[in-house]
C-alpha cells in the first residue's frame, strides 16, 4: 500500500476501549484538560500511550506519528497551549 494511503488508513482505524482509572489519575487528567483547552481526554490518552510505547522501544513509524501529532498539533503551537 502506498505510504499516503497507509497513513490515511491508520488514521481512520479507531478502536475504542473502556478502562477504569484510579481517582488521583482521573483528577490529574481533569485538571490538566481544564488548564489546557486544546486538549481533551482522547488526545491526552493517545499521547500518553503512544509516548510510553515510543519511549520503551516500540519501533513503529505510525506510533511515533500519533505521539508527535498529538504533542504538536498546529492549534497548540499557535495558542501556546
């Protein structure tokens, strides 16, 4: 599959999951989101999970793209958030 199509397919493939969070983690997440309006719970969880995988040796260009894409979205750079 050509790289552009592969990237588009990866971006449209979404898997939902449900997980319980310890209360201190949920509170910290809520406080972060309230202080950073360009972030939401989905972006935060995606960035955290992708960042963990990248930092712990998961060699994947797609996961690195998810991490960088969530960390450096255009609106975050423009608004300083």
